[in-house]
C-alpha cells in the first residue's frame, strides 16, 4: 500500500540532502520541461493508463531500489501511478499530496542582517515560483509593514505576531504579472492602508489605494521607508529604501538581471519601457549607496527547480555594489541596453494577461482553485 507525503516533508528531505528516494513526475513532457521540482525525473503517465512491462522496467531502473515518490499537477495521475506500482509488486511508494499545486504554495523564510537591533526584515520565499515578499518591522515601536505579499496572507500575520508587532501598512511595488497579489486582501483584512506608487493612478485600477509619491516615506519606528520611482518593468513600479539598510527593488532590479519591460507595454511599446528601465537603473537605483542590501521581488528559479542565486531558506540579497559589478546590462550604453531588452524577450509568464487584470481589479478569480491554476508555472519576470 502506498502512502501520502506533504510538500513540506519533501522540501525537508531535499534540504537535508537525503537522496534515498526517486521522484517520478508523471506530467506531460512539456509541463515537466518548463517547471518541476529539483531532482524529479519524467515518466509521463495518463489518468487511465495501465503500467506495462516497459514502463515498469523503466521505473525500476530509475529507482534502483530506493523509495519511489510520485508527483503530478494536482495529485491525480501520480496517485494512479502509485496504485499501479503497488499492484505490480513495488514497495515503499509515496504520493505528494496535491502535487505541484501544493509545491507552488510552499514558503521558506530568511532573516536579513541589519545594523540595528531594533529593525528586522524577514524575507518570504515562495519556493516553487521564486516570488519574494517582506515584513519590515520595529521591535520597539511594535509595528511593521508588508511589501509585495502573495495571496497566502496568513503567514504575514503569523510572523508579525511572532515578532510582537502590528502590521500598519501594506505596499506593492507594482501591478504583478506572474502571481496574484495579496496586498489588497491583507490590507482589508487588517483595516490598514494599501499602497502603490503614485503613478498607478494612471493605470485605471478598479479599486482604491493610497498612493505614495516619489520620495514620500512611511515610518517604522525610527526607520524611514522611502518610495523611489523606478518605472520600466511597469509604468508605476516603485522601489522602497529601508533607511541605510536595504532597498526593496521589486521587479526593477534582481540579483542577476532587471525586469522585462513588455508585459504592460506590449511588444510595440517595449522600447518605451526599456528606456524607462534604463533611466530608473542609472538615475535612481545604481546611485544609491553601494552598501545597501538589494532585496528583489523574485529569485530566478531554473527549469530544473534550482535557485540561480541562493538555496531555499537562504537569503536572496546582496550589496548593491556587488549586484552592479555582476550585472552586465548595467554597463551598456542606452541604445545597446534598449536593443538587448527589446530583442531578447524570454517566454512570458503563464496566464499573465489574466493575472494582470485581476491585480488591476478589472477581473477576479472565482475561487482558490482558479487562482492556483492561474499561478502555475515559473515567474519569468526577468529580462
């Protein structure tokens, strides 16, 4: 008889380096190829398929006597395969409950080192998609703000309570294209202001928010969080400087790239966004003190499930000076930068047009299942 394991249990086994299992991904080859759990091997298996001798032999060879874990999109075909394996004499089999849907809702946290004993910054990492969000708080003032929350909002409230602080403001750096923001829901749930940069007033949003002007600040204890306009990825993108400690850059600046510029502007006006991005990079972000820790809105998750610049649970952040040194785009002249941004366009995030519409407030997800489906896949927000 096969058993079930949770996404958390699988993640813990990955993180401890345990290699006494074989993870079989039953999804179609194209789904597996674009986005998967680290270490998974692909054995496509249909919902009504029967385990034949060839596929049985293939799995037996892959497993090499280790425990077999199965995974699929929602848990259906992986359960079917586990049942067939059990019926054919295989032992030590487990199914990942809810499959990639559960993996997509798994989070880690990392703490940012600061020079202040009073200030804390917690980074939330959405393990499968690489979305990053933040809780910035003051112990002495017992208050905090949340930046770029995802729709799984309980974690921010729980973490704030663990620190003994109250969330007083919720901020988004921009209208996201790869995942559904939890900003409005979290702010409404807590009865606190929801903020976007002032230029978001020009995007015909279907809800009210409290705009932040360029240079406007929000105090958290003795630390000022300063709004910095950094358009390019979107027309309203803002970064948030946390005193002399860090800058939360959203999708304007990553550790290895900058934000792509055609998701809002479209292919025809991508050049306009690229020029805005160049100005934001050279006129604002790279002019900040080099010691500030860059805390981006995403980490690149490779197709094989690995992180490009860290490991899950390890801080995704680096001093601005280091980011500048390794960012080859930063040293390009404007025309070459624009050409690179316009011509080297990566694959778009899944369902990005619908995700943008929901985050603009002009559409809504009918239920949690639809929201989960819309967010399936890699973030793909970097240029």
